[in-house]
C-alpha cells in the first residue's frame, strides 16, 4: 500500500480538496490515477447498517442483514466495559465483512433531559460511565481493522432544530460534563475518527469550531484522525478545514471543492491546513485492509442475548415474585410481546439477522403459556374489547407478564418526546389485569425514562430497555433466574417530568438553546437540590443480597469487602462517589468516581479495590484554561447506587490550588442546585459573558429551517410548509414517524447545498431564499441561472479531476 505522505506530495490542490467531501451518501472520493481508493462509512451504534440499493442516512431504505445488539442506553445498564468491548468486537467483525472502513458510532452525548428523542443511542447522564463504555466499544470495533467514529461532538442534546440551534453553555460545564466522555474515549480508546455535531457550540458550528476540534480534541487530547461532519451538518467548508474538520458528508457536491481551491488561491486558506486534512483522509484510504472475515451470526445472536439479559434492570420485586419457577403458568399481555420494540428509529435502525418475540421463545423457557392478549392498540387508541380479552386471559394464570413500552413514534431520531408517560391505553389494561390477578410482572421496553404512577399496580418490574434482536430470550432468562439480574440504571428516574432540571427549558425552541442548569444534570442535580426520584442513578435489584464492610480509603483508591449474603449467586455493581467538604468552586453534591462489577457465589467474600478517577476531583479553570484540583477533604461514599450508600470515609487531597471560598458568591441558585429557573444575571455570571440573544429578522436566511417557512413572505413557501405539516401529522396518526419529513422540516436552508449531491449549490440556496422571502420572479430567475451555472462548472471540475487536477 502506498505511503500517504508520498501520495500527498503528488496530489494537486484540486485533488486534495476533492478528498475532503463525499462522492455519495456513504463513500469518499477516490483518486484513481494514484490508486487511492474511496473510504466507505456506515452506521451504526448497535448494528451495521450498510444499505443496499438507494442510499440515505435516515434508515429509510433497506440494508444488509446485521446483528441488532441492544442499544447503547441498554448496554450502559450493564456497567461492564468488558461486555461492551465484546459487542464492539462483534460490530467490527460484521462491518469488516461488509467492506465498511469507518463505523459511525458509538453515540456519546450526555443525557441532559430524558425527553431527548435519540436518548436510546446514548449511554448515560454521567461522563465517566459513558466514556469508559464508549472507549471499550471503540477498542472492540478497531480490533477488527475498522475505524470507530464516536459521535456527536458536542453539546448535541436535542433533536428539535438540531441543525440550526446554538448550544449556549458555560466553559466549565462544557469541559467537565459534555466533553469528558469524549476525552476518556479518545485517550483510552484511540478512535480513528470523530463525528462533529450539527449544532453551534457557543456561536460556532461544531464542524468549524477551532476550540473544539483543534485546541481541545487535537492539541490537548492528542487526536490525529478524521473529524467527519454529521450528514449535512457542515456550514463553511473553508472554516471547517482551517478549524480541524476533515471530511464533509454526505455529498455536498463539487462546488465545495471549487470553494476550497479558490480559498487557497486567494490566500483565505493556508495550503498547509488543506494538506493536513487531506493527509488524514489518505491515512485511512491507504491503510492495509485485512481480508474480509467470516461472521458467525449464531454466536453474535447468542452474544446479543447475553447482553440483553445482563443489561436488564430489575426495579421492583415485591414478595420475591421473581424468579419464576419452571412450570409456572403465565399469561402474556401486551402487543410488545408479539411485535417487540427492540431498537430505536432513525439512522441507527438495523435489519436484524433474525428477530425473537416473547411468544416465539416462551415455550423454551420452562414457563407454561396459558394465553396471550394484545391488550392495547399500538397507536394508543382505546379499545374496550382488547382490555376485556386481557382480563379474561389473566384470570386463569399463576402470573401475568404485561409487556408495556414506548412505541415507534414516541422515541425516534428527528423528534424529541413530548412527555414521559406511557400511553393511557397501556396503563388502563395494566390496572384492569391487576384488579383480577395482582401477581403482575411488568416488562418495560423503552429506550429511556418513563413516569410510573402505575408502579403499585405490579408486583415486579423488569426494565429491558431496547434489547436488540435477542431481547425476548434475554428477558425470559432473567424472569426465570437462568441469568441473575445484574443491570443498574445508567440514568436517574424522576418521579415526574416537572422534577427534571430542564423541565422549563427543554427543548430549546429558538435559535439558542440555553444550558442554564450548568453542571446539574441527572443525579448531579437531584442529589444537590435534594429532589426525590422514583429510582436513583445506579439502582437495580438482584435475587440475592450483598453486604459491604471494611472500608479503607487510600491515596487514590478505595478498598472494601463485599459479601454475597443471599441464597443465590449474583453480581453487584459497587459504586464510589465523592463529595467535597466545605466551600470552593461550584461542584455537584456527588460525583461518580469509579465502580466495580463483582460476581459472587452465595456466602463468597471478596476484597474489592476501586481507583478514584481523576475526573471526579478536577475542575476546569476557565481563566487559565487548565485543569485544577482543590486541596480539600472529600467524603467517599460507597454503595449500591447514588442513594444507597453503605460505607463512608474521607479522602484528604493535596491539590493544585486552594479552595476559592467566594467562588459561588455570584451563583446563589447554583450553589444549592436550584437551577430550574435561573435568573438571566446569574446565568450570565456562570457563562462569564452576557447571555446571547439570537432573534431572527423578518427575512429567512441560510441558517433558518425549512420549518420556519410558515411565516415566510412567499405564498409558495407557506404552501410548502403546509404540505410538510400535513404529511408529518398523517405519519403521527399512523404511529410511525416520517423521518424524511422530520429531517426536512428541521433542516436549515444551507443544508440543501450539502445533501443533494451537488445539484443544489450555495448560489442556488441564496436564489431560493430570494423566492422564500417574497421576490418570487427574481428568485426563480436566479435559481435557474444558478442551477445551470453549477451544472456547467461541475462538468469542468470533473474533467479536471479526470485529467489529474
């Protein structure tokens, strides 16, 4: 294989520029004269989505069969980096077998709000847990010779206006919460690629944000790979190359190539920056590719089953109803037992190699099925006949397994959730069944948090999250005790949506999204503000019990004894949190510092040592741009969850700075975690600058969305808007989101020049905006001229590329 540096020296400026954007939806441009092949990229985070036939980035068209593993939100509940690395290794093998060079995952955004429509793709609300699991995925994927591409850097926490919003976040929160998981992934996993996010971060689009991509990612963390734009997420191609953005996807067209060439010729872009980005592409394109491996789909299905079982979280088990003994007569209620929710919707959607349902596999579990009733309609519409059928089926059983969850339209890429409730029809059937047979086990299928006012209507609750193609067997393995429940929540479960720190501000609906809550996300908020939760971060029950003893706090590690005091083998996830004593810089009340997953036989006793991760003690000093640690005493809390503390000790830390006792004087709300209604002045103090106001003018511009055409001056634009809204509403009524319409609706006008394979250029977008803003005839004329000019220029550019630049 050719040396990238040698090849780079032979490339013309035009060829180098052409390497930095996609040829089509999934491939980069090749340079045939120098034997530079294209690079093939593919989703996804929990299964390889290599499309067949027509290509798109939303999962609308078919793809090659691939193992659908449990989603990241599910695997996170295992708290098991070893298991995550095994999943990554299987993903890498399947990607390599399909000829994929770069696998777009895992997803790494912090769960700022449980309403995020894409939360099922993300690990956790905690950066340490997210980072370690992501690093494990990356190591596994890249072991197979495929590059992993963790995403989306950074502060991309909502789907609404995701391509056009500006995440306004203070630097400490950005560094300590939203970037730390990426930092851990880069340092421990060494990914070959990173995907930038759609949104602006503090005023600058992520793919052209030099602070993120150069100062932090490349210079501080030592990353030297590709930075890939999210599909259609680039803004200014020249600014991106200068800032450290490597590859613009999917296929923005040759006008982008000409723009880069002109920028170099005009002195706007240093050719050294162009060379650096082209070298990053060449390093991937010219690397040695191993022969495509054979894939053992049966083994991968078995792994998917194991992961589903080890990641399911037992939240309730009154009177030790579980596990169910062989021969137990069970009635199964709920449409999800027949048509499972096993993955999310959107770009991560996988075509599974096979798909189990509970009804398919219950006979092999040792349980005796007495009957099945759907119980409710998938779309949530009331149906008395289905409820009556469920009640009848439930009456004759020893135990009723009620399968509830969120449907396909409730959690999906492209749209955030409107609430945290289950459909009323599901709650109704649960209560009707419990009234005639109280021995109810609820099996919940959802990619995230739901409110549970119905919790008292079940004796046991197993949250399976989205368990992948073998999730049904995994669930039955736990219910019958074949596998001991070992999952622990990787996110907090609030009692109500109103209790969350972002209830009043999520999702941001304007041009700016204000992260007013600062670092108080998830348990960091609930523990600091003293807000009750339904289930705390790290919570999960087992079929046995564990005792914690003999705590010793060392210089940078914690040692204690763990004993299985129950009658069954089991796994405990022993968690360590730290709390600083006294005043100082702003800190949450508790921060996860480490954990150990320990499997013990009945009566077994083991000494456990957990290192205290440095990220739990440090803070980012904005004035100097450095990491510091306060000299202070930190309480060390060891237990089974953030709220189930079994042992306490003290850690005396000699840090790099003395505590700043007055650091929170201007932040009284933040000091006590009361962040749901932070005043402007206090948020400005946290930001260190005035709160930006991004109000739009009367005319739409390139960074406004197509969904804003409802207020456009042009009647034609308003008509298009009405059509989009009508199509979206029809899809909502069907219960299946129209991802294409959602994407278009929230897409900024500039993205038209990024997603049409060169048909639409930036000049065409400007002309179309002339139409949208009311100058219809002038705009149409400009549009036609720009389309023709783009087509002619593309022909010339193609000829030049074929001739060697």
